[in-house]
C-alpha cells in the first residue's frame, strides 16, 4: 500500500468566505501539517506520506507519479486497487473524477487538464491495449463504500445494497 495525499484547492465558496487554511503541504518532505486552535492554544499535527500533492499540483502530476505505475501493473495482469478515503467534502470525487463534467475533451480525444484518476486510467488502459493490436477483454469494478454499505456505481439498475458485517474468526481445534 502506498499512501498518497492530495490537498484539494480551495473551492470558490471557501475563497469567498475567506476560510482559514488549516492544512499545509510540503511536497519535498512529504509532510502535511494540520493546524488547529483549541481553547486558545495552537496545535500543529504533522503527518508523513509516501507522496504529497499540494493544492497547486495538477491532476496530471498526481496521475503520472502515483497512478501510472499501478495501471502498468494492471496491464501486466496484476490485480490492483486504487481507493480514495476521507470525510465528506474532502476531495475524493475531485481526485478520482476530476473536473471532466465541466470540461470538454480536446479535438483529438485528449482529456481536459482537470481530469481525475478514473478518466486518465481508462484512457491509459485503452490506449495501451489498442496499440497492441490484440484481442482483449476488460472488466472493471467501481464501488462506493459509504455508511457501511457497498454500492456498485456501474450497475445499470438499482441493486439492493450489501451490508458489511464483521464475523469472528473460528479457530480450528
């Protein structure tokens, strides 16, 4: 597992309301500092990741440095998973989908600069497979885990949610 952090740029609303910046990224040291004022005292907590992408980083930078190696393993027939984790509103959709809904592809099918991990991954996989002039089959799963329920985001029809359950391990005698 390779933990990577992308700090999403402030939204227009955050900029308008002059929201305080509580997260500071240091791409070089791969550290993220979270600053808080609690009961009149200032606290900084520092976290280290394998890679840090600050708010000025481009989606393509994150993809090229953190995702391309994983997709290359997929293309070599390894099973891989890319997941986004965080509280509501912290940028998971921004990282995974990007801003493709608001942008149009270029004249040659190139992705807009704001495209996230998913559209870039799909493009890389199909560009590579089409360049091999071979017959291929692609199977993809796109799941959302939210409030302990799993939803298949690619299902064509509404499927009942699957609840997560914890089971105790049984030991053999």
